């Protein structure tokens, strides 16, 4: 087993994360039914661990009506539901059959239909230049290899299309201990250089995180121009949304960004 920065003598199979993350999310899916129901039922998008409202964070681009959008690692597809209610034509894709089953149930409950695909964002089953927006909230941007999913996002986006994703903050990842039951440190506990594949002791899942420079170079190398980086600071009275209420304390997240939103546009 490697450490969370990907170092160590034993090198993992570079493709094993797909099967491992699919199995993990099929097992966890029952825990995300209630959060999915909650997010489907709200008319105002709210983002991340702290549920910061769209009116404050401005994750979504203007002019969603009539655009084609793909949610990468959609889970219960509540982001796609938010897009559909704003006039977009969303498509969701996710590794987990169980998560997609919840998404389909919620489509029926809310009488809102859009395509859902089982598959990996590292190998998208869509034609070139099919979408105007690719979006991910703690989906492919966290659970898929960015060296694979970012080129795929670029391929399926039309010139001028937008890529938006929300994931764990880089500083948070540098302060997380190998024991995820322990709170984030107030000091750096792991290397910044070499960030890519993260594994945790006695945990099945594999995560992916990059440093700021690596994100910028990867995006630019795949034809994107970075338009913004939002470092999320929750309000002083914020409360974390279950099941994320044991990840980071509010006082920590008020001092350092525990989440970040990247916005990029595909060059014409």
C-alpha cells in the first residue's frame, strides 16, 4: 500500500481505482439517499460540505437555458436536476449502479427526466463536441484520475464550452492525517509536490488531488483557459451538511479553504 501522496515501494495497478471506487460507492449508496432527496427537493442550489447557496458562491454560469450539459460522476444527479430546472439539457454519468438507481427513483418522484449512464468519466460514451458545460461536484473531479477525465471533458465540450468542478481544497489535503477519524491538522502533514493519487489506511477508496500549478498546466495542456478559482469560506454560522459533518470543523474552514471551485473555458 502506498501512502496518501502516492509514495512507497509497492506501486498500485494504475487502473484499479475504477473497480475499487465503484465497489465503494455501491456500498455507500444507501447513506446518500437522504442527501440526494434533500438536494432534489431544494430549488436553490447549495454547494459542498457547508451548503453555501448559489446566490453567494456563483458556481453555475449564466444562460443555462437550452445548453447541453454533462455531470461527471453524478451520483444521485441532483446537480443535473438543478440544471434541468434552469432550462439546460443535462446528462449524468456515474460508476455506481446503486447511486444511479437512487437518481432514477428521484427522477420519477420529481417528474423530471434526463439521460443517466453507468460508466467512467475517464472514458466517456459521448461524441466529440457534444456539450456546452461539463460539471462535477465531488464526482469525477475527486474519484477519477484527472490525467484521464480532463482530456475526456475537453473532448466532449464544444469550443467555448465551460468546465466547472468543486472538490476538496488543496490546503485541506495537505493537512489531513492518514487516520481520517482525526481532525485536520493546523500544520502541513504531507508533501505538496507529487500530489496525485491518495489512499487511506484501511479504506477501499482511491482519491485524486493535484496542486494548483499541476491543475493549471493540465487544464491548459487540454485546451482550457482557467477563468476563476473560488476558495470556499463558509459563513460564520454555517453548519456542515450530513453525512459530511465530521470532515472538518467550522473554525478550521473559516481560517483555510477546505473546498475549491475551478472554472475553465475551452479555447475556441
